[in-house]
């Protein structure tokens, strides 16, 4: 069984394995830069999706240390899985006790939501698996946030949607992109809508912005659940409790969106509960309309959890 615990960030040592991704957000290399003195070609695995205009300097430093950068694709989770497992197993043979750290701050959701399941068999008391999220500052306010639209809908976890005639509760995550959320709702046509959002308790602007952006959606919901991004175990526990209570009266369809910790937690719920009455849907962004937003790191806001 997957055991999840909150973790407090501390800088890495040379014995720690680290995996990250370089992307269009400057926060994508924040943890790499912060721990650069302890990084080398043996303890670091880097994937590259896109090169931000400010990235060449960090890429040059990485190459000077002979750390390999693996060119990747958004739908390349299988390749990521292969490289990551080989990387971990190689070092597991050399060191029975090691920690594996993954920075998912700028990863595609098809990657970071899959990794806990892919790597759960590797983690143990001797091999803790850490996931880190660097909170970011967006260049847009809630009322001018560029919409990404939607592309496809797929079942991410849980069983396929049952055909049994039962009441269905849709639990939808909220972010700044209310136009995308409204489109999702119009396609799904939920019978009973529950909305949830996650916010930084030390920054009231994030909470106020999400509430203002989604005022109409929240008014149409049966109720809204507010959760804190700095408490991943709290996210998971509250969402599990919500789903179990709703399942007493019907089926639960989880539709993750919003900040990555919320998306991650929502995506884990069906596999934690393991009941036929709950399913998680992933709705991908429309790549032709998606704006690549440069999210800069909030240096004192690093949230994490570990799986053992």
C-alpha cells in the first residue's frame, strides 16, 4: 500500500538522486540551480521539453558537469519511465539506502501523476521517494489569465465509467482558467457538481483570485471545498473522505485541475480508495490555444511529500 507523508524541504547531498525537467517556466530549474554544487552525472537525471530563452546558461553549466539531458515529448511518459527506473536501479545496486527526489513543478500532468504509481514498488523504508513542488508567481491576474481550452478526455485512474444508472457526483478542481473549466462542465454536464480549489495559506491573493475567477461555477456547485497546497497529506485525506462520503449515494467522477499539488492529489484518489464507484478523468489542454506562461519561482515556497 502506498504510504504518503508530508515532507519539509532541505537541500540535497551528493548521495541524493535528483530528477527534474527543463521547460518554458524559469521555475523549472530553480531546484536544480539551488542544489547545483552537489549535482553530478551520477546522481542527476534531466529531461528537456522546451528551452526557455533564459535556459542556455543553466544548460551550459549542466553540460560542463557532463550531466546528460534527455530530449523528451509531452506524451513521452513511457520513455521517462524507462530512463528513470534504469537510473534508480543502477544506484540501488550500489547503495541500499538512498533518497530519490523528483521536482514536478513544471512537468506535464501525464508525467507527474503517473510517477507515484510507476515508482511505488521501488520506494521503501531504505529508499524514500520525494516529490517537490516550487510554488510560482504568474504574470497574469485571474481576470486576464489566458485560457488553454480543452482537447481530449480520458480515464486516468479507476475503472471506466460504469453504465449502471446511479447518481453521479463530479468533483472538479479549480484554477484561474475559468473559461476552460466552464467548457469542461458544458461537455461533462454534471448532475451534481462539487468544486474544490487549493491555495497557499500564506498568500491570500491566490485564494481570492481563484474564488473571483470561479464565482459563477462555485455558485452552481452543491458545495465548494477549500484545501491548502502546503499540506499534501491534507489534500489527499480530505479528498478521500469527500469521495467516500459521496460514494454512499452514487458514483464519483474526479476531474483534476488547478495547481499541480491539487491535480496530483485528485489523480491519486481512485487508486487509494480502490472502489468501482470512483473514476478520475484527465482533460488535456488544447495545444494550439495553450499559452506558454513563464511562471517564476516563489523561493520560500517549496512543498513536498514522500512515498515509502
